[in-house]
């Protein structure tokens, strides 16, 4: 047993040091309001860094735990000292609050960001929208009925026309369900794309290659494939987005090509095929159409009358390419280098952010497709980076257009700001249509200030802002980001666990998310628990045991986000059910049986007599 007098003296000494430190920091972080949240946050930070472990252990032995009390930490310590009858010196300049006041303040701020919660559960449910749902109003109605509170539109995909259509269909569904929803309104959350590195184009040239033209149910060719053929000059950069293949031709004996020409060839299988030249897009560079599926390879001959051409280089630009351990990857900095590439094997890639590759060096890791594919940089060239796949989870994986790439060893944030040109382009649209805006890949308080000024210019300075925590730098600056957020009319944090895990390592994720939750609790800032929540349930219709446990942990946040999937409606209904039962009962939840009866776990004891 620890002596209460000694414990009180040690805790009082700690309190005095904490009060003095917080009062000093107050001068560096002046706030127009929310000073009580600032002081709790600073006190929490001091405790985490300076409280002796043996003092913390002695308090726990006596029955006092400060973990979970971050939102009213100053008052909690003062109450312990009062119980120990230990006088307090100092601390007069601290803004303290009681547990009840802290709880009420967090609820108030969560309401300001997410809207009022359901009457049966305080935790909101956010759902990531799929562009295809524009044509599925019935699904949107189901999501609203089953408990969707917030619809998330990721502006990294799609276009303003699609986003506007999604907002419209949600509002139409609300009108249809006005009585059932009892006037509750779904908030629209829009994510700024941010500087996420994504695959822009893919190409493979290990032949022979199959260029597939889609057929209808009767086996007839539908849309022709669009390609580009070039001679001495490289194709224009950037070249057209709808291109499926790129051929470099060598003309023999002064042969030339003009719009309207048809180039005949025999493919690898001996099938007669032709290219129709439809447009000249640059000197010695033409857009062509291929109307029927063909298998092609280098050295193949093409002709038009007496003119002859040889296929000297061929790139197939598919929507996806498959890789395994050992597959070479060539990441090009621009379309011109990509088009001129003569590598004989592997997958060629361009990305959305060429600047992000400036700090890459040999040995650096590349994570693709949410970490399912791991590669390492082999060599950095003037116009491209050469890498090799080193892990694929034991089976062949696909890299698709739009696949995300992470460079955890290369610090791309040093060369790419969180607000890209594309973000700046979308801000006026988001200011008009969104109820909440998410700032992706936030790094520093300055990023938040810049976004606030941009929104204010659009007359949307009161729009709630979410800081998405998904990088190592954001964690390093997290307390300063929270202090900046306290200046906003409405502010929240998203723990973006997918990107964050790849940035800091999966083994550090649990500790990092607990730290973020604790510091947000101290600052009374609402949190979104995001990425892979009920993922198996959403995609396959059956949840895993770990996913159910994850939902329980997610209740520490004020909002839980689900990503899109085939079984999203069932996932929303299950999540809503779990949150309602865990909110309403302190013991085991009562689950419905499949025949409509209810199974009460306590009846088992009664039946046994």
C-alpha cells in the first residue's frame, strides 16, 4: 500500500509543475474562445510526457485512473488531491471543467459538425458513395432508412456533374422518406483529393498482346478501340485519355499516312485486321481505330496499297495490369517519357504527382493497392524510377488506373503541398454543395488556415472542416493541428487508418489511433473512425469476428465510416444495430434470431434451473 500523504504530496508537486507549464504555453497559443479545451489538451500532453510511471502506478493501485479522463483532466486531478486532503498551490490560471461539462461540450461540437444524432444512438454513420448509385435511388433510400447519417463523396474520383447528381438523388430520397426519417437530414461530406499519388496510366509491352474489342450478346463488335500510331516524332504530351494502345511504326521507302487511310495487317493468329486513321494529332502522329480484337507483336507488317510499315514498338494501355513478386515496375515522370519507353518487360506507369518522386532513392519502399503490393526502388533515372515487386501476399495482384501509391521512406510532403491545383479547382463547388469538407493529407496548422481563407472567399467560412490524419508528419504536428482547429466554427478529425498504417507501419497503428483519440478527447474535438470498418461484411455480406470488435472500439469516436461495397445496405443496418444495442445495454446485447424470436442469453441460466 502506498502512503496517502506521500501520494498526495507527489501528485501536488506534479500538479504544480503541470500548471506552471500550461500557463507558460497559453501565451504561445492564444485563442479567441475554447480556452478550456486548449488547457485540457496542454495538461494532457504534459501528463503523457512528464508523469512518472511509478506515480501513475501508485494512483492506479489506489483506484484512480487518469486514462479516459483527458476531457476534464485538470478537475480530475484536483478532485483526487481534495480527497487526499492535500492543499493545491498554483493553477489559478487554468481553465478547468467538470466531466459533465466536458461531455456536453463534445456533444455540442459533434452536433455542429455532423448534425444531430439519432435518438437511439449518439454515434453517427458515414457511408462512402459509389458513382454507380446515381442510377440506384432504391439503394440510397435503404441506406437512409437503415441509419446513414452522412454521405461521403470522395472528390478524388468522378466529376462535379456526378457529385451533383449524387447530392440530388440523396435529397430526392429524403423527400420520399420524409415521414419515416421524421425530418432528419443526411449531411453531405466531400473530401478534397489532396496530394495522393495515384496510377494515371498503365502499359505493358511483353508480347504478343491481345487488344480486345468488346462484343455484344450476339458476338458482334461494339465500340472500337482507340489507339495512337507515331513515326519519327513522339506522341504529344499529354496524349488523349481514351487511348488503349500506342504503336511506333517505321515507314519503308518513304511511305506516309493521311487521315482516312486504312492500314491492313495480319495478326499473330493469322486473322486479317485493319486500322482506320481518323485524326492527325501531331506531326507524324495519328489517332486510329481498331474495330476487331487482334493479337499483335513487334515486327508485324502493316500495309496500304504499295506502302509498307513495320511495328517497331507497341504499348498496350489497359485499365489494369497483373504483377507478382519479381515484376519490374517503371514509373515515368511524364507522358513523353512513358510513350518513348523501350523496356521489354514489366509494367510501365505514370502517376498523378510527378513531383512526389523527387526525394525517392534506391531501397525506398513503394506500397500499392492499400499495401497489398510492396515494391522497392532499384534505381532512380533522369526521367523515371525503376522498382521491383517484392511482396504480393502469395498470389498475383492487379494494379489499376487510380491505384494509390505510398512512399513512406521518401517524404513526398516536402515537395507536394496538401492543397493541390485540383483541390483549388474543386473548392468553389464544394463550398456550394457540401455540408462538411475534408482536408486530405493535412501536414501543419498552416494547411488548415489556408483552407479556411479559401472557403471564406467563397462565403463558406462557417463550413465544418475535417482534418484527415494519414501521415507521419500530421502525427508529429497533431497537437498544433488541434489547437488551430479550435479556432474554427466547426472542426473534427478523421483517423484515416488505411493511409496512416502504410505511412507509419501497421505495427504502430493501434498505438497511434489511441493517441489521436485521447488527444481529441482532451480538446473536445469530434472524431471519425475510418477505413476497413466492417469491410468483409460490406464486400462479402458476412462480417468477421475482428470487425465486430472493431465496431466496439469505434464507439469511442463520434462517427464511424463505412466504405462502399455490394452489401453496403446490410452493413449499415448491422452497424446501426450494434451501436444501438451497445448504447442501450451495459451487458450482453440481445440479438434477433432468424425466425423473428429474440434470444436472451440470461434465459439459458433460467432454463437450467
